[in-house]
C-alpha cells in the first residue's frame, strides 16, 4: 500500500468501489476473493466438503449418530474456550493460561463437592468462580500493571498449574454422582457439554456481533489509543474480557471433570494453543480488531472433523498435527492473498 | 535568483501507476545544480511519488531520468544514496528503539580498529550534525523518546550525513515550529550555496516563496505549470494547484455568548505550568505557541487524558475533575486529536463506524447495535461535511487526507459537545479541504459551539481566531484579540520565555 495510491483525491477513482477491479478477473480468482472476504464462508465450505467426502467414502463409520455425538463432545470444550479467546483476540490480546485455569477450576469443583461434601451446584459455581478469578488476575496484571499479555499469561499459566497441584495433589477422584450428571447426562442423543457449548456459542455470537458493550472490543483491538480518546474505557473493558475468558475456562474445566467424574491436575495442557489455532483459523488476527465468535467455533469444528476423518481413515496421530498446521497456513494465506490483491 | 548553470537532474516523461491509480502521467522536471526547486501540489497530486522515484524508493513505469548527465535505467535506495541523492520522508523512516546516532548512521556506521563500530566517532559526527541544525540532543537518546519535531530533525540530519548532491525534502516543516523552520531554511540555503540541489516538496506557499528558486506544480499526477518564483504570485500558484481560486479571509464572529470553559492557573507537570484562559459559546479561541509550549497538553488536561495537580477547570461554572475522556465526553467536551492516523481514526474500520464511535450509546438502543441508526448518522455527516466517499462502508484508511480529517471532525460533531477542542485542524490537508474545514469550524461557531483550536500554522491562527491565547514554556503568556493580532505580535509573545501575564490576559 502506498501513500499516493490511497490518498489520490481524484473523485472519479475514489467513487469506484474497490471490487470493480475483480469483475474483470477469471473465475478462480473471483472465487478466491469471495472466500477471502468471508472466513466463515470458507470454513463452512471446507466443513461441508469434508462431511460430503467422508459420508461417501465411509458410509458406515462417518455419518452415524454415535460418531456425530463423539465429534461434538470433543469439540464442546474448545468451542466454549474459543468464544472467550475470540473476544480477547478481537480486543488485541490473548490468554495463554486458560489450560491451567481450566485444570484449577476442575480441581476446585472436585474439592468443594468430594472433600467438603457440598452439593454439585456449589461445585459448579465454585469452579466457574475460580476460573473467573484467574481471569481477574490476568486482567489486572495486563491492564493495571501494564505487562504484555504474552508474558503475563505465560507466568500465570505456570502459577495456576502449580496452584492446581497445591490444592489437590494428584487430583480428586471420584467426585460424585450428582456432579457427574453435569458432564454425562444426555438430551436428544447429545451429551450435556454439547448443550452447554451450544448455549455459550449462540449467546457469545449474538453478544459479540450485536451489542454495544462487546462492539467496543473491536475498536480497542483496531486502535487502542484512538479508542481511549473516543471515550472507551480500554483498561476496564479489557479486564472484563479476561474475566469472561477465565469464567469460560472455569466452565470448560468443571464440565471436563464432570464428564470424567474426576478432576485431574494435568487437564487442559496445551489447550491454549489449539484454541488460538482455531481462533486464527476462524478469522482472528494477532493484531486485533477482527474476527467473530462464529468463525472461531467453525475453526474448532473444522479441526475436530479433520481429526475425526483422520482417525476413521486410520491415519496416524502424528499426521493429524501436520494436517491441522497445513489447514491453518492455507486459511491465513487467503488473508495475504486478499491484502496483496486489494488496492 | 540563481541561474542554473549545469543540470543536475532531468526527469522526462515519467509515468508511474499503482493498482487502481495512475499516480504520475508523463511528468518532466529539471533541477539545476545549487537550485532549490519546489514541487507544489495538493495531497495526492503525485509530488511525494515523484520524490520517492527520484530517491529510488519506487521504480518508474515509463520515461527517463538523467542524473549529472548520465541516464539511469534503474535506481534503488542504495544506488541513489551512492549517487548523492538523499530524501527526508514525510512519514518517519526511523527505528524507535535505536538511538539518534544509530539511526543516522544505520548501515554505514564509522568503523574503527578491529572492524568494530567506532561509537565515539559516530557520536561525535552526530553531535556535529545536530549542532549544524541548531539542536542539542543527546545522540544516545532513543528516537521513540523524541517529539515529532525532534524526530523530523533527526531525519534531516540523517539525510545530511551523506555526501549530498541532491536532497529531497518531503513536507519537512509539517511538524516543525517557526524557529525550527527558520533554522532548517538557513541550513537549506547553506547547502544550496555549496552547490547541493534541493527538491522541496510542500503545499505551503509562503515557505516556497521564501525559500525556493523555481516551482513545478502538479495536479492529479500531471504538471500544470512551471514558474520562476520571482515571476509568479500565490493566487496563480493556487489556481494551478486546485484549478480555482481559494481565499482564506477572516470572518469576525457575532457577539460570543456565556462562558463555557474556564481554565484557572492549571498546572500538569511537566508540560503545563500555569495556564489560564476561557472560551465562550460561539467563539473560536486559538492556542498559539511553539511546539513544546504545552498547548496540546493543556487540551489533554481539559479532556481528561492528563491529570492536573494545581488550578481548576470549570465547565459552565462547575468545577470539573475528569478520570478519563469518558467523563469529559459526558460533560460535553470533545477533542479532535492532532494525529488522526494513530489517535483519531480506526483506519481499518468503515467510515460509518468511525463516525459513530463517540455516540455508541445513541446508535444502540437497549445496548443492541442498530445498523440503521449507524447508517443514518453516517449519511447525515457525509452530506453535511461533503465527505467524498463511494459509500459509508468504505474503510477510512482508503480515503484521502482531507476526507479523513472530515471523518474525524464528524466523529466529534456526532456527540454534539458544548466545547470542541481541535488540535491542528488542517495538518496534512490540501488547500481545498482546508477551506472547507475553516467554513465548517465557523458554521459550528455560528451554531453556538465553544471552539478551542490548537495550531502551529500562524496563518491559520490569524484566519480563524476570535481570540488568540499565546503559550510559552507551559504558561499562558498573553492574549490577543484575533482581529488586531498579526504574526509579529503573536511571535513576540510566543518567544518570550518569562511568564509575564500581559495586560489583556484573563
């Protein structure tokens, strides 16, 4: 992008929409343009393609109710997490400590229910509160002490993991039947984490896309200084974003421990990177200001489906990582394509 | 007036296109040795592009360039540097984390014994260069700690550090104070006397008349005229630039209304020491003074981005203390910041979103964003401010400088503040847009807005202001009625560094 190219005041050139350029181009380019313009569309097409191919090739293994339910159960945790991560990334920041916060929340819930003998609901709430508290700590460090989010949450990732071990030693097993129901109960053939995830995703999608409060994250991520000078309380809102992320990590942790009826201290290791991968796949940028919760969830689903397809194919687990990496590179290359062909 | 004896640079029939825009069409330019040649034109006329082609930043599509009689078929930044062509860019090319000395000698540090960078020599030469420019800065200061004006001076020092034959200055004074500008001019004249040719890119006419020998005027990428400056006048050049006559006449206001803002003995360390002034309804008050005199900082204090430890700020008679811009906005204050790209606008967001950001609560009844409300606000201001854009969903980054400035003003008109602070209303804006912005500010005054304008452009201050408050060294040192003030009286106040309140000060 050059100064001259963008500031040319000639009204004739300025009044022409940028897209008139592309109508002259061949259809593969136009198709790529459409894809590049909407990450959600790209992902829906990729997911649909994958589903169709798998259904044709493996009619007995892939399109079954059991397989669908299994894929969704696996995707539930990351779908909940990606809603929060997307919010943070739209606001130009991120949280690496979510895996540790998730483990701590699960353990807190386990301790409250199994050791203290309180009802399952108390455990559920205590777990989510523990997650939110982790988020609060992250938010305070990042927005009030002004430490870079990478360093701050790298540090708290270690701290929360250590706290998890401190609280419970090796974990809490079993937690209890009442508690277990929150992770294992099933409705319409789908297990409860799926329904929790569906609720979080639908609410998050609408809230982030449509409400004034969450719209502010887009401005903060777009230009934090200008946002501050536009009357947006940048620090306070970013802090809220971290608390929401933490609470969602707490929910995911509680659901995970309920599903296993066991709170393990090693839960959620490495989950932060797979969630950030899904968010970037879903249209988030590390610079901030763009993305949508829907995109992030589609990113999670695509990764889950690719992994499922590879398992059904009998492809080794090492290949899964390679292919997820390639899909990510492909999606991000589309952005580069968009940037170099616009203007 | 120098007669150019030898031709240093000859550009003939040069064209350059960018995707979607033809930036230059068959432009020819001849610069003699020891000549100061002005390139004049509105923003986007192609003058910066031409400068960058000559400096080897861009390659030309068609045409020929000769330097000292040798035809060049390719030119990149390194070979241009080797030929003795230096450029001072409009927007910085410095690395913020590195020191002044390291920036000036980037890639060509003096080498001492053992092939190690001779830091002492580097610092010595940096100091020498800075002294030539009349500034005393520590060569080890990181560039990011410098003000815009200081960074600009370092850019100039960087260009001067080479063996120069041709220096291209691209809007070098846009961030400089009058004193700094005068110093720069002395320096440029010195270079000229030693035989260096200078291409001076600007849209400030008064500077061009003061400094340059000849001028080439560009409009929409084409040369519309070549003149000897001794044989032309401002009106003719403006006509060549914009294709019509533009006049900036003073317009006195009707009687101003009641007091809106009172600033009494405000101090906010370290930039504001003692500021006192007031702004009334239907009045434009300009804060004048040198860069670093604390003008912008006073505005930031009023807007709540800076705390004051002494004095009081009253709005409509009520004493205020703002925690942040949100409080100031709730109290009816708006501020158009100086730097529209980093502090004012969201370049990657649409025009509609930019215009409505300060009124998010008004476009989201019940907390839910209404696209229709956003569009109606945006449509209204696009029409009212005559913003040239294909549609309201256009990204602001794709608009021209003048239109960006109008979007920024629209953003602050939308909340309908009682007091609007405008920091440098026309920086980097072409003559046409400047006239529109002046008209707009006067229309706001007529509507009863209280306007506080900061400007480094003295002509602008004298054109706009009903009252001029002069600041020096963090203090308000005097106040002049706009209709009797002239450059001399403002400058006399601005350059006196003792804080004597003049008789007219509030």
